[in-house]
C-alpha cells in the first residue's frame, strides 16, 4: 500500500504514533460496539478507541472489574477490521500477572490493534503497587514492542469518582516518571482538569504524549492544544450521550409536550445507513489504514 505521493504507507504502529506528534492533538473518540466504531470511522476519524464502561455496560457487566474481558477482546478483533487505527482499553490488563497481561497485549497486536490503554486503578478503589504496575508495562513492551502503550494513572480519577478533593500533581508525578521509564509510550491522567497542572505536566513529559480526558464545560479542544496536550480522549462520553438521546427520543413519542430532543428524528441515521455499516468491516486489517 502506498500513500498519495507513491511512497510506501506507514504501518499501523508508525501511523498511530505519528498521530500523537502532529500539528494538532489526536482526538480519540471511544466506541462501545461494532456499529459505533464503524460510524465514527465513516465520519472520518483516523483512529478510534474503546470505552471500557461502554463495552461492559452494553454487556450488562460492571466496569473496571475485569468482568468484560471476553467482550473487550471480541470487539477489538472485530473493529480491527475497519480502515482505521484502533486503541483498546484493557482496564488493568484483566490479570494480576504481568506475563498474562503481556500475552493479551501480544494477542491484540496480532489481531491488528495499534495501541492499548492500561490503568493502575483497582476495583477496590486503590492503586496498584508502583513496582507491580511497572512490571506490567515492561512485560507488555517486551512482548509487543511496537504496540503503543498508553499508561493511565488513576490518582485523580479515583478522587473524582469518590467525591474527594483533587490531589496535587505531585501525587501522580512519581508514578508518571516510573511508567515512562518502564516503557510507556504515552501518559493518561483522567480527571486532571486544572489548566496549570495540565500545562506543567505536558512540559515535563517532553516528547512523551500527554492524554487528557475531555470534560464538557471544562475543556475545549483548542485550549488543551495550547496547553500541550497531544491526545484527547472522549472516554465514555459518547456512549452516555447515545443512551441519553435514545431514552429522550423514546420518551417524546408518548410525551409530546416534553422538550424536543436536540436533533429531530429526520436528522437521525437512516435504517439503511445503519445497516450499511457492516459493509465497512474488511478481512484485511492493513487496508485503508490512515497515513
């Protein structure tokens, strides 16, 4: 495969890495099933991620507990057939054993995935021991050296979902530095919202891309770009918005006096358009990879 200049197109690993070092930050929308992934790709997004909450909730399972391992793998294998670059949220790796997490990452790499997201938050609301998490990251990079490993630290996320006070950036600094030394290709700090901290961390990381979770009403794409953020994730935002819109539209059918949905039914994806999304999945995982 060649690009428009006739030169060989980059492989998925190189292409995905380049998206983190372009003139503008990579906006990574997160899919929760095959249809949402295909719709995002058809819209023109060169790369998509998965949302662990969306994948788990769609299967009737809790997030961040390791319960949705099979569903995550099945979705990853499926959407890797799309003409886009794919990063998969594997929670904490679905295992306490570094070698098993590494084997999973290698399996995803063989399936055509370009990157994975690995978090240090645990189901009980604690953080994985630092040495253990570094061992996980190092094992993954040894088994799948070209896979883009986005190391997520939940120092701020756990405080946010628990209703606590946001910790200082120094709380995350030790982990971030250690994860980079262990081989992480990118750093993700969800719930880090303070602009001064975001800018300072982006500066400290240098060439290592900083990933921030987009927060409606708090962030704008342009401002995060100015602060030096290289990757902006939607997380479960799109999944939650889709649920909200579906329920809202259903409610207005029998409650005509209720506020109208933000988009009228005439603006929705047609049945035929939704049906045709299945046509976008190919057997060749290298076909149509963005350059």
